[in-house]
C-alpha cells in the first residue's frame, strides 16, 4: 500500500517536472528567436529559468539550442527526483519557432 502511494506521488512529481522542463524550453526559445537573440542568450535564459523553476526537482538538466537562419529549436532533457529507488524518470521538452526578421 505504501509503495503504491509513493508511486502515485512519483507520477505527480514527474508530471510537474514535465511542465517545468517545458517552461525552461519556452524561456530559452523566446530568448533565442528574437532578432538580436543568440544561442548564448538562450543558454543564459535557460539557466535562469532552471534556477527559478528547478527547485531541486530536476537533475542532470541538458539544454540544447540550435539557432539557424530561419528556425530555432530548443530541447531540454532532465531526470526527475526519485522517491522510489531505481525509479529515475526522464522528462524532455522540445520547442521550435521561426527566427524574427526585420523586413522593409
């Protein structure tokens, strides 16, 4: 019974961590796709968002930013804190969007 309760709580933590990974990816994408944005700015924004939202729930966070001439892609992968031994659940979020351009 206790293990089942911990399992339910673990799934809730995983769902919450998935939302946090999505928010980190969203912040990084917003920084990278602006007209004067860059991958360095995206990594900085992702780190800030991780500090604000991570709260010890996400471990081994890996952020990948690919900013091309027309599109930007951000992928965030992390491990969720585990309540059950051996139940390390991964989360991932991937977003992409067009790079802003000025047109006369």
